[in-house]
């Protein structure tokens, strides 16, 4: 069946842009008479003039409740699900399109429910061009009531991953419960005999009592009638009176290693234990534990009703993103074929649990390398966007969001380097844009939100890509709004308060993925398919291939936005929902968009990634372009500090990028920034080299040269994401380069925190700052981001250090090897080259400074220091310090502290090496000194050049002594 398409062409939309302002913005607002007030914001409950509204079958279905029975839950109806075409009826006014639940697929018709289990994919296209694979719906049998001729199918109920379609022709009724991961379909009927109509005469391999096993359409099925009932076969029809009890179930058997009749009968008997424990509800619950090294535990529960017998469990098939993280249960050897790869089976369970680790997100990668000539380059890029940080995006919801995302990245980076003018310009643009959209003003028809009670949704106008009529892409669009609001909230918490605009941001979150089950204004987790582990983009899902989504990375942008917003506003429910969405979907993306383990795509497909995931398969394609850069890039953008999951498998990053250049016939010619930023998560040095060789490219619409250069330059310094490390805080990351780790933690809140990583490393993070370990010298902007201290060419003799507090036991490094409590005239000594070797932790050619006869009392604090260093134009010198304490002067050092080396820059001028680099190792215990000795050793651990060390009144050791 050919894939049906909707027009989702991504092009720049023209529109007016609000004037940028600096500082706080005051907006005069006149709300409409029907505006629903939310703090200082509002939305309208009357559609704007000319607004298109959600509708199903043409304009006939403006209220989906006409296709819902009185048994269904009250409140907003779900959309954007695998079964949404049952309600939306976008292309069929009576029935649905195929519903791909896995392992079974279903279709609805007047006579009942069709079942399909397709194990052979259909592959079209070429290995280097647009290509698709699908496990198409091919009906094996239809389940119904003899004589049923229902004019339509309604929905009798739903739960987290099941749905109950309902048929009635006035004389007969059929009710079926179907769902993700269920090899069973459960039925209740009235008015006639149960009837199974097969595609061709069935091959019956077992028929005893109420259990019949048969092969139809090449797949093995078992139908289970109540005890005392029998099944009769005539041609293509299998019927049963069900002994007058009105219930039965049908199961498809998994692909087994044996096709013998005995093996099938044994499996049918095993499944039969649970055949009459009908699944009548499903529910997910999750717990996120920051203190437990960011653990995420998710429980998938099944409610069963025993139609007969006492069984309470069921048979469940798990997707790869579930069984790979399964905890406390065991899968059996049998598995099902699916469009997502092998589904493994658990029998007899009423629930199962997965255990994952959230690896953390960041507001932005830390600017550890923003110094010298590179700082000048970045500053120039920032200056170029100061007047227009949104880049004239708008006016619709998607392109407004793209502009907000661009401005948020600029604000974060400008803050890191202390460029308050650019930062304030970006924040003002964000504030102005969001404030306008989050207020429904009198006479306004654009840049506002409207709540539609029939569908339980908040729609922004102007809409785009079907976000109004089809309820497409709300998580894509609104994720940009929420993420930009999180950045603004860091610097303007009053704006983000509930009494101002925080309440409206919360409504955007609830619309796209309502995290609160008690709020019936919106469906629970609208855009997120709970069992499949990822979002669906289409609101209606009315395609022969099921629902679809291309830009998984924009879905992750929404999840990251929830984490950042929840953290900065103190809303742990929102934060935890974001962690659940992010962590689960990160695993699903690795499996179903990237197939990074090379086990899920059909072998003949020939691609290492897809641009779109469909219910029935995947496509190396997009809605809007056949260019490889965009097919692959659409699952990378926007690149932010919340998209580090793209680098969880650095080796796969190269596989993906290499396919792009192969299919493209060479290096990318569009979206270079997005693709290089992705490449930087696997090969950052190459990505930076690509930028330096060709910086004249045209930026992708949501990007800026400032962000691209910042990302590439700093990942080249940090290395790749280290997934072996976790932490006890959500805003963290660990990078590794050449075996050396850099730990990063951000604190968006108003009090300092201490973050502990799973390796035992700790970071103390001041309020509103980002801190790293490693050889970086930090100062931090006035807002949230820490940044390396910029250096400029300095005088031959550095300025003196700040004098120590009076009475403190501090020591200056003195030329000739002294460690004096009195400053001397400014001078310098040379620290010899490491000779190209690696002497990390082991002094070589060290310069030593010693104090003897020291008597002081230990205050319980920690050693601090400030060394003035200048490596001139030498590249990559790593200067290291070790301080040793001999408490009694007996020749034995009782406490030894070695600090991580400090990588000096290749720009002439002094830099500060401080204790912020962090301890590399320590031994012993510090205490009171009585006639003791203190020794300081400084050497170059790496590098090929000498380093100048300022002495006299320059470099100081601040001792925890009095």
C-alpha cells in the first residue's frame, strides 16, 4: 500500500517581527471579553476570525465525541496515537485506517475487526536514495459476529496503550480490546455467533473443546472460546456459539524455532492459561530519583478481568527499548517480528519494569575554550546577531518557535562570555515574543492561543503544518516556546512566575504532553506513545502505514524543555515528566530511527538511519525534501545542550555521517551547521576543522554562526559524551577526551548545590552557574553560565594578585624556591617543557618551593591557590601543581594533594590556574602543623614548550591554616 502524505513542506514563512527591546518589557494589554485569564497571560475560548478548526471526515466531524460511546472516559479525547484514526476519521467517515499495534495490526470494517501479522517487509527505493520498508497490513482474518453490518465503529474506552473499538448494527454488537504488545485481541459480542473469516481456507492444526489453532495468511492463530463451547469450520469461516457466554479471545503465536504441530499445540496451551484473563486496562508509572544517580524506573501495568478461571496475568511482547532495560522479569525464547525489531515475550505477568539511567542535560555546552583568538571570533559572531537574534522568524507557531530557539541559544552563549549587550538583546526578543503570544488581546487574530473544548487542545494561530485542523506537531512547535521560556526564567524569574506568564507556559506543556492525569482538559501525554516509547507527529494518524514522525529530535527538544523549565521553576512534576519522556525516547531513537546496534531494520533496507518512523516501518525520506542532508539532519535539529543523547554512541555518529556523505556524493552542501554539530558528538576535531575550512555556509533557519562555532570549538576541547558516568542532579554531563574526563554541572536555582558523580567526583556549583572540573579557569557570566576567563596579551610582568585576608596563613612563591608569607617584587621563573610526554600526576622537571618550621592550626578548610601562568604561543601545555604537608617536620609527608593540570592557551598573556581545576588525587589527612614543612611542586604534565610562572607577589597558595 503506498504511503499517503500530508503537505509538511518546511520553508521560511514571511511575517512581521516585533521590535526588539532591551531590558524589561512593559506591555499594555486589553484582553478580549471571552479571554480566559491565566496570571498576566490569557487565551481565547472563541476561535479567531478565519481560524481553521480540528475536524475529522472533512468538515463533518468537529466533535470527536460523536464517535465515542457513553462508556468511554470523560474529558479530552486522545489524539496523536497509534489508534487515532478510529476517532479522527480523517479519510473515512465510518471506520479507521490500519492500526499498527505490534505484534498485530488491525483494521476496522462493517463486519468487524481485521487482524494481520506480517513477517516479511516490503522494501522500495534504492540503497543510496529515498527508500522505505513496511510490514504492510495484509489481512489474515476478520473477527466479528455472524451477520454484523455496522454503519461505523465507535470507541468504547481506552487506557494508556489499549483501545476498545465498538460495533453495533442494532441487532448485533461487537466490542474488542486491542493494544501495543498484546498478542491477544479480546472480544465481547451479543446477537449472534462469534465468526472468524480467514483469507483463504484456514489450515487447522488443533481443534479441541473451546480452543482451535489454525494457520491463516501464513501466520498461526489460536481462538479461545469459553469452557463448554466448540468451534466449527466451514470453508473460510470459523464459528462458535460461545456456549451463550459472549466472550472469547484470539491470539497470534510468535515466530518459533520449530513449526511442528506439537510445538504449536504446546504454545497454544501455554497461552491458554491467560486467554480468559482479558486485559481491560493498562497504566504506566515512573519514578525519577536524582539522588539515586539519576535512575528512572518505569512500570508497565496491566489490569485483567477473569471471564473465567482465576488467572490474573497475561502474555506481553516487549519492544527492544523495553527488553534491553528489563528489570526483575525474564523473557522467553520466542519472539515476534515487528516493524521495530524483535519483540520478546513475557508470560503470566501483570506488570513489568524497566530500569534506565538519565544521563543529564545542560542549558548549553560549557565555554571551556572561549578565549584568545577564538573568543574574538565568537564575539564577532555574537555582535552580528545582536540586532536580530530571532532572525526574522514567524509568524506561525513553528517558525516563531524556531526563532525563539535561536535567540535562546544566543542568550546562553553571550552570558557565558559576559557579553551582556547581546544577551540582553536576545532575552528582550524572547520576552517580547512570548508575552505577545501568551496574551489574547482585544481584536487580535494572530499570535495568540485558542482552547478548543471539543478536542481538548490549545491551538496557536497562525497555525502551520496542520497544527490546527489535524492537531499535528504540537510538541514540535511548543517545545521551542517552553525551552526559550526556561532560558528567560533564569534571568527573569518574575516573568516565569505563576502570577505572570508561567501559567500559560504550563498550559502549552499540558496541551502537547499533559503530565497530570487529574487534568481532563487535555489528554494524558497526547503526543507520546507510552508503550512505543516515542512521539507521534500526526494528530489523526489516518494513513495506511499508521501514524508517523520524522523529527524525533524536535520531540526531544520538548522533553528537554520540560526538564529545564521544571528545574528553573521548581516544578518537579514537570521536570520528572521531562526526564521520563527524554530517557525513554532517547533509547527508542537509538533503536528505531538510528538502529545503532544494526539489529532492527530489515537487512535489505540498506540504510543506517531513517528520516521517518511509520507504524508499519520506516523511510529514508522526509515530508519536504529528498536531500540526504535533510533526511538525516531532520533527526538532529535543533542542536542544544539537551541533545547530548545524539552522542551516546560516538561510533554510530561516524556511521551516520559517513552514510550521508556517501548518499550525497560528498560533503554536505546544505545544513552544514546541523550536520557538523552532530558530527562533533563523535569526531569533534574533524567537525571543527570542517567549520574552519568553510565558515561561509548559509546557516540553517534555527541556527547562528555564533552557536555553531561555540558548539564545535568547545566539544573539540571537551571530547565526546561519557555515558559510563551518571550524577545525582539532572543538569549534568561528563565528557572524555584522550582518557581525561571533564565533569559539568549547572545550577539554575538561587542556592549553591553540591553535585556528586557516580565516580565519586563532586562539584560545588554556585547559584546560577555552570561549573566544570578539568583544566579550565572559570569566571562565569552574571546569569547562569560559567565561562573560561578570557585572556589578552599582557605585560611582561603580571599585575599583583589580590592580597590575602589579614591574618591568614598564605604563602607566596618566591624566586629561588622560597615559600614566603611575605610578598616580594614581581618576577617569574620558567617551568620546563614536558617534552611531548604525558607526566600527569608525576612531577618531571618540576620547580619546587618550600617552607620549613611552619607552626599553624588547621582550620578544617581546603587548600586554595592562584598561579599566574603564561605559555606564550605554545599549544596545549598542561601545567600541574602538587602540594605536600609534613605536619611535624620528620621528613614524611602526611598529606599530599595533586590537582588536575591546567591547559594553557597559545595566546601571549597570563592566565589563572586555581583550585577550581579540581583534585586529581589526594592521600593522607591534613592537621595542625608543629615545626612542619610545606612543599609546592609545579611542572608541565603535557606539552612541548616551557611555561612562565609568575612569582614574588604573583602566585599565591592560600592555606587552610590560622
